[in-house]
């Protein structure tokens, strides 16, 4: 990975360490989710940023620029406005629903139908047909209700009474009878026909078209065809209207998602740039140092490090100096375990005094294991303990984290790779 990218990422992470509330930005929700997926336990500040009062003295130049650029009364985005559907012009008369009327009597399907009751039911149906021919629809309904009570398992009786309700312009009652007919006989053409005609009366054009087509497929007649010619254009208009606005809503949602994605990306980039700028400003004000950083160095930083950093005078080993991470003192005078007589400072290191001549500092600085270990507090504490008293190496030798590092350091100073 590009070292400059790594540096930028390090700066962002350091900024988040100083102010976890930076992670509360909704645009960084994906980053919070990623951290939690790795088992991170994020502080409460990373989820909800508490409002804080601040004076103008607390606002730096970057914040002031943000305030100046912020529109106090942003206009609503067109993408956030609700799509208003245009009126749909449909043809056909719609009758007032009879839903508030008392429901008609229905038969009891558990009643046993005998031959006598079936014959009586047919006789009542005949009387109903005679009344219908005379235009006496209420009387026809009474006769058909009697026929249904006598033979509640006849889909024909329900379908016939439903057709009378159609003539009486009572679509709700017709739909109840049509449903009953279709429960008894799912292939009842009269059931589909009367229910389709009732739906048309109520302006339910799509439902009407569906039922009328079903009736036509079972038993086509001219009346079904005539009603379909009125129903289908309206049903088609409704379908096309719905498709149009479904498509518009889908396109709107896709554009909103893209806009929000770009906005989150821009805000995250702005937050990152701001954090990076603040970090650079902080680095300049503190002399360019960062903890264990390379250029300029905090205590123990490598080049030109404070008090005994590596290249701060190697003659005599690490004189009075700190190992990386700011460890004071060399390996004073005593015998290092493993036969390193004289320890690091002033001792009997090969090459007159230890460091220059025998020690390849580039070899140490480019050793990833050592560089990683120098950032581990436990390892550095153990190295400092050994430097203060070389005899203490024995108690750290068995530590799998510390022992190999000290051994490798000894090998480096002995000239081994």
C-alpha cells in the first residue's frame, strides 16, 4: 500500500482516537459497522454526538469556513418531493354502493337437502323468473331467497339471485351471492359474470375485467362481451398509469440513493481532509513529531531522536540513551546473558564500543519484527528492565514475546543477520 495513503489513514485514526465523536457522522456508519464486525467496542460518543455550546473563540478557521458555506435555509431537493399522480380519466357510470344495506339471507350449507326440498327450491326459482319477467325484482329476490334456504348447495340459485341484484343496482349484495356461488362451484360462469358486472358498477375496473374474462372462458355470451368492451379500456388505462408511476418512483429512488451515496462520500472526504489538515497543523506546531515517529522524533524516535535515540551518537553502544520508544540507559557495563561481555555501553562489544562499525542501523530499522516490537509497551518495558540490570534477562527469556526480540537484538550487535 502507498506509504502516503497509510500516513493519511494513520492521521484519520489518530483524529478519531482524540475525538471518537467523529465516528458519529451518519456518513461513517459503514466504517462503524466494519469496526464492530471486527469485535471493536466503540464508545457511546461514536454513535451520538452530544450538542455542545461553543463561543466564536472556539471555532477555528476551518470551522468558520464551514459555517460561512452552510446554507441556513436549504431548499428542499426535488428528489425528496412526493410524486403527484395526474388524474386518470375513465369512462363509465358508477353506482352508489349498497354496503350499508342489511345483508341478504344466506343458506345453511349444513342442512340436508332432500328430494322434496330440492323440488320446492326449483318451484320457488320458477316463481322468481316469472316475477323478473314482470319487472318485480323485490318479489323475485324473495322467491330466490326461499329457493336458497331450501337448497343451500345450489350455485345456480345464488348466481340467479346475484343477477337480480345487478338489475336492482345493488353490487355489494350481488358480490356476496357471487362469492357464495363460486365457493360451491369454482367454475360457475354465472358467479364470475355477476361478480364482474358488480365490480364494474363500483368502478373496480381491473377486478371486473379479470372476472369477466374468467366467465367468458367458461361460458361466453354476448352480454359478457358487451360489458368487457366498456371495462377493458379503463382497466388498461389503470394498468398503464400504475406502471408509469411505479417506474417514475423507482427511478426517483435510484437517483436519491445515488445522490445520498455521493453526499456521504463527499462528507466523509471532507471530514478526512479536515482531520488530516488539523493533524498536519498539530505536527508543525509540535516540531513535526509524532509518537515514535521517524522524522524529528519524540523520545526514542529513530533519526535525530531525543536523548539516546539510535543515531544520536553510537560510540559506546547506546550511551545513556533511550531505545526506540524512549527507553533510558544502555546495557550498562555488565555481562549480557549469552556471553556479551561488557554490555552495550562501553562494554566489550565487537568493533570498539559497540554501535558504529559493527552495527548496521539500516538492518535494525528495516527489520519488521524489531520495529513492530518497539511499538509494544510490554516488550519495551522488558528491554528497559534488562538495560537497567542485564541479569534480569533471565526472567524475560521464557517470554515468547520478549525473549526472541532480545536474542535478535544481541544477534544484530554481534554482526549476525
